[in-house]
C-alpha cells in the first residue's frame, strides 16, 4: 500500500503522471505531511478502518491522515473527483460508479476511473437489521414495513433490495423511508422512524441500535446459511440474512466481507481494477 501511495503522491500534489515513476523502496518512502481520505459517518466500520490506517501511517511515516466523514456514496466520491481527497473507503458503490449506473448514471457523473489501493477481508456480514419490537423474524415478514433508504447511496439501497428479493419482495412491497445519510438512517431506526436498515454486523451504528430499546433480532433467508462467527458479536444482528462463504480453516461457516480503499485517476496500463462485467 505504501509503495502505491508513494507513487500516487506526486500525482495528487504536483500533477506529475505516476505512470512513468520508478518503483519506490520502503526506506525511500517520503509521503506528504497530510493525506485526505473519505469514509462513511464517524463511528462506522469504514471510518474506523481508515483511522487505523492513518495511525499506522503516522507512526511509521509521520504523515497525518485526515478522514472526511460522508453520509452516502456520492458524497464519498465527490472529493476524489474534485481532487480534494486521495482515496475513499468504499464498498459495492465503487462498482456502480465504475459502471456509471444508478445515482452515477447521470451526466454529471458517468463511469468513473477508479483503482483499488487497499482491501481488507474480515469476518462479518451485511444485512437488513430489524428492530426487535417489530416481531419480524424472517425477510418475508418485512412486507408492508418501513425500510430505510439513503439518498445518493446505491450500495446501501441495492443491497437492501437484494435482501428483500430473497423473500420475493420488491420496493413497492415495503414503505421506503428516505434518509440523508447512513448514520441518519440508523438514528431513524433507534427513534422509531423506520423498522429496518442495512448495515454490517461490526459497524458502530448497528451496535448503538443493539444497545437501545430496539435491538435487532435474528433473521433468516431461504436457501441461505447463517453466519455463525457473528453469534458472539454484540451488534444484535446475530445471524445475518445473507448466504455465507465457508472458510476451510474454520469449522463454522462465516461471511467473508471485503472492505476497500479506492482512488480515482487515470488507470495504469497494467494491474488496473477490472470491471465487474469481466
């Protein structure tokens, strides 16, 4: 990662193309005094991961990492496109931006040239967390219920619709409640403005909801396998409603979720990030 940052720093701060730069050695790394990343709201998993990366860079290279919290996919990528940030902690919204679809399928955006800078693989899951007081225990029970959606965040919204599809439900089968940001959506669940919201099992907002009066119960998906590693999590989303991908090194099935840092700019001739269609 540091080698990539060393190669990219001249691009961001002086405008020199990194395609012709020689490879940097660890002992030669000299990063700018400050770098800027974007992530979801303060306290979310992506924000916390970016902060952890920043601590490593400060300890080893003396570089301060500024993390800008943003409530949706568009807000996270806008600073990159404008040159005000180097990278963004993103998920599936990146692929939508690459393809220029959903919120990115407008003239102001279109397909974006994004490259993968760093990814981490962790054992957690993503699903719709549902308030316990609703009595919902299966996805099909969400019909007619209030589901949180975030304006400008296709990653959250399309994932929510995909979970609903497991029970044959569409957006028209639920009451869509729109929020301005990811954090606002989860505050809405705590405040009884919505019944369900999409999140991972390790994110701060879900943990706050778990400690409130509207804890998240277990939900199942037809044909899906429960994620058993997260049974010990305090998030309250004990068995997420998504299929698990087994790890051979563990006896229980687990959800393997990839979190990534992305950057924008011209793709190099080799090792560019592949399109999801390939």
